[in-house]
C-alpha cells in the first residue's frame, strides 16, 4: 500500500512540475461549444426515452399478466378459431414486449388464454375468449345458447356440408316454395336428435374427424345425439338460397341442420354463409372486439364491461395483487370441445 501511495504521490508531483501538452482529444473533451452541449442533451434525451419505453413495456406486461375474465372477439371468415386465438396472443405479447431478454431471468408465470365454442373457418361472428382464470369459465359458455344467421343453398350437397367442400350430389329444387320450408321447420325445433358432420372437431381415438377425413381415411359417422333448438325462422327465400335465424344450445351444428332441411324437402342443401350473432350474453354488435381493438387496454375495458353480463355464480373474485417479483411469460392455449366428456386440448407456447 505504501509503495502504491508513493507512486501516486510521485505521479502527482510530476504533474504539478511538468505541464502536460494539450492533445486534440483532451481539447475536445474540455470543449463546451453549443453543438457539443446539444449533442449531449440529445444523448441524455434518448437515454430517458429508452428508459421510459422499458418502464412502459414492463407496466403493460404486468397488466397483461393481471387480465382475468371472459370477453368476445369478432372472428372473420378464413382463419380457424385456433389460428385466430394464436393471432390474438401474438398481438398482446408484441404490445407488451414479451418475451424479452430481461424477462428470461425472472420467475415463471403462465398466461392462459382460450376460446369456448369453435367456429368453422368459413364462418364469422362472436368467439368467446377466456383469459387468466377466465379460462375456467369457458365450459359454461359451451353449454349456453348461441344464435346464428345461416344462408343455405338448395340443390347441392357437399362432403363438408358447406360451400368449402366438394359437391357430392345435385338435386332439383325448383318446386320448393317458401311455405314448404316454413312448414318443416317445426320438426327441427325443441329437443331433437342430430347426427354431427364428418368434418368436425369431434374426435376418434384422440384425432379430429376432420383431420382423418382430409387424410382420406374412412370415418364412420358419429351416432345421433340429443341437441336443443330454441327457435328457428325463415328470414328470406330467393331460390336456391334461403336465410335462417337459429337459436340453439351447445353441441348443435348448423351445417347438419341445413343438410337435413334439404333432405326433408326431397332435395339437398349446404351452408353458403354462416354468422354467429350471439353466444351466451355476448352479441356481435355490442361486445365482439374487432381486430383493431385487440389491445391490452381495450381488452381490460371489455373484461370490466362484460363481467356484469355473467351470472353471479360465474363472476370472478377480485384478483390478488401480483407478487412484486418479476415474471417470465409462457402461454397456455386452451381449446374446449363442444361435446361434454371430450378431453380439453391444451398447448403451451
């Protein structure tokens, strides 16, 4: 230590007695010109902005992890329900800046997100989504009532029972009248038996029937099962097209209904357009968030608004504050099947 101190003192003495030549570097460092001060201010401002952005992202991530409840989104035609849910998840993660490098050092926490009641890729309308503890409420959404507007086409049958499939049969329809259709609707109202479509989310040996069909495998139709139709009415008839308004319970297939109506009329039919206008208390017009509203703040507001729509026994208790420890995010994606007794499908991202 004494040697070190002596070296320092010696160096100090030399500095006092021998002037050090000013180099370009030291001159630039000592300069206080307006341009140098402006540059320094810019660097400081950028540092503050970056720090504020990190704080903002952290706040959004914390808010995302705290979301819990049930809300509805507007599913367009094209994507499957699973693809749409994945798109929603990716938008939320991107907004919150998760996962990011700093999150990898934190204690693990799972964000659960899932939907209740699958919509066909060719269908649009209300898709109920559960987030956080709200995923536990999705089963009740499956058993609740749903409302659809369906446009059927007479004279053509397809393997999928809708316009996306291959035509398997064609029959005349020119003698069918509006009164003929209205006269048979009563047969499809109330507690009835219905055979589900082969192209469906129902499973055989753990695999969806639709997946097996696309592989070209021979699949036997599921036996008829009890379903409930609360109301059905003919809204429009312009041959070969007819429009139905249907309110039904869980596990009901509109494609099977339209196909059965065609058979009952001694013809055949398939679904041309399908829109789910209501699921449980959630309506397409009032509650379903369009994609430009898939933000953390908009979903938080929707959760608050939608909580008043749910029965008291389903209302979520106020969430406990999250621990102050920083959390790492993983996502669990849940799909619930329409049929009671079917195993839930879960994927972790």
